[in-house]
């Protein structure tokens, strides 16, 4: 899969469904106690290392970014889709959002106290995951936490229709937690915890807590 092709397709797809997607996820956290608990723990881990800016990479319309800010975290969002960023800025004008890509993450070395990738790695092709995770390690300060959430499973599906019935063209990659943990270790992170979400349903997920080791 040519990198520019999948990237352009993903950007266009989320630009197309931005309004419908924002409505779909508006209250998505409210009934998910384990997600809320994981975000609260992540916020505690950031504070325990001294605090500082936290990047929500693949932030979409900014709901999770705003939730972290409500927990006292200095969170900002980055997303591939300009339409999503426009929505996030309108809905959360007190927070910072910018257009960017994981594959060329435009953040300085050691510049963030923590990093969140909440179901945003699911569109990254397998061969580019090491590049993305290397960027994550590069920008997270030594000792800083990383929280990754993703769909669990095997293989890839092509999503051709999405939120509100709008056309989409993007690949959704499902991965096993142990595989994601191994990729994070290869990138230089230490794994601290793994949480299985809805393992008995048709749409299982997982969360991995990792940390860039202190020097």
C-alpha cells in the first residue's frame, strides 16, 4: 500500500464524515467506565512525572483532549483531518489543536510529558508502525507515560461507508495486545499494564500503558 495513497484516503474519509463522526462520539466516554478510569490513571501518571504538555495524537473532534483537560492535564490535539481540527477548535476554543500526521510527527524531541493514541493507530499500515512509534518515543520526555487504545483482532478490513452513511475509503487494522506491546518494546518503551476491553463481544478492544524509560 503506497503511503501517500492511504494517507490521502484516510484524510479525505474523515473530512467527509467529520460532522457525523463528531455526533457519533460526542457522548462515547460517558458509559465506558474502564475508558474513563484509564484516562484518569493516565492523567495521574502525567502529574506524577511533573506534568507538562500532553499530545492527543489522532484527536478527531477533540472530545478526549477536552476530557483530559478537564482532569487538569495540559492537553493539546493533533489530527490528520483539517475538518476534524476545525470542529475541535470550534467546540473547544480554549484548547490547542493542529493538523499533523503520525508518520511525520512535527513535535520537538522530549517536548511532551505524555502521549495518547486513542484508537488512532488503527489506520496505520503495519510497515509504518515502527516509524510512528519511534516518533512517539522521540517526543515523549524520559519517564513520560504513553497510552495506546486499539481494536483487537487479526487482519485488515476496508471501510467504504461510515458515519451518517457517507462514503469512506480507509483500512482498519486489528491487532493483538501482545503484538502491540512487542512493537512498543522494540521502539524503546517499557510496558506497564494491559487492559482487555469487551473481550466477549464482536468488537473487543485493548489499552496498553507504556513509559519511555528515564535516562
